[in-house]
C-alpha cells in the first residue's frame, strides 16, 4: 500500500509539471514555469563565464575578454545562479523571471540583463 502511495505522488508531480501545465495560463502553470526556470538558471548559471569572455573578447579584443570578460562572467554567473535559487524558493508566487534572457541558451550572443 505504501508503494502505491509513493507512485501516486510521483505521477502527480510529473503531471503537475508536464508541458500542458506549463503551457496553460493559470496559477499552477505560472508557478511551474517559474520553478523550471529557476532550476535551469541555478544549474546553468556557470555558462555565463564563457559567454561573457566570448562576448567581451569579440567586442573589445582578447585582452579585455581575458580580464574584463572573466570578471563580468563571474558577476553574471553569481547573479543568474542566485536568481535561479530565489525563483526556486519563491515559485509559489508566480512572477516573471528577472533575468533577461530567461534561459542562457535562448540568445547566447546577447548580454544578460536583470
């Protein structure tokens, strides 16, 4: 009986966070979208480091990319990761993510803004 309860809980969680729930314009959909966005940003925040080294290096040259790009990358890594953790902690209050672009892979050639 206990095993059935665990399986029911797991299937309920998968149903709640399915693409149909995320696509809907409802409280549950917005909360699930914020939760998933938070997990993605917390897990992929470290990609801001190479992204900023590349962007600054292309704009200003390789010396700036290796110095200023690294510093900006560390700053954006911490920022995206912390906002991801904050979105996970507050997903029950469905708001839009304050990171733009919401996912790092959406527009890799654009600088992140908050």
